[in-house]
């Protein structure tokens, strides 16, 4: 008998990785008629470039605070949360307004 190797079905070939590389899927655009620019902020009406989690820096802070959804739409109780957000930002900056 020879020394021929037998392959198992589904076994990777020599030199090829076992798991194929996964390509990152582009983020899904928000629902509701707003379509952001490519690589742009997902927040409705914003034209800035996205930096973190498909938001610009300002809207990412608002997303973390709960003012906007991950689709970029404002939450139902936006006005109430916005007042709290403004007070939080004023306290964080030491109460000073920047020109």
C-alpha cells in the first residue's frame, strides 16, 4: 500500500485557513426616510463625518445619554431628556459657557 493521504470532507486544504475571512457588513441605514451620507453621522439632519458607532462626537454623546436611538431618531421623551442633558453638560464643563 502507498502513503497516499485521504482527505476528510470539509477539511481545509494545505495553505488555506480553516475559517474563511468574514467581511464587515456596512451599517444598516436608519429607517424613516433619512439616509445619511456614506461614512456620515446617522443622526437625522447631521452632515458631519461619523467617528464612533456611526455618529459624530456630539451625537455620540447624545446617544450615550439616551437622547437619540441607534437609528438616529430622537426618543419620544426627547424634550425632558434634553433639559437633563444640557444641565449635565453645564455641570461637566464647570458651568462656563464657551464662545
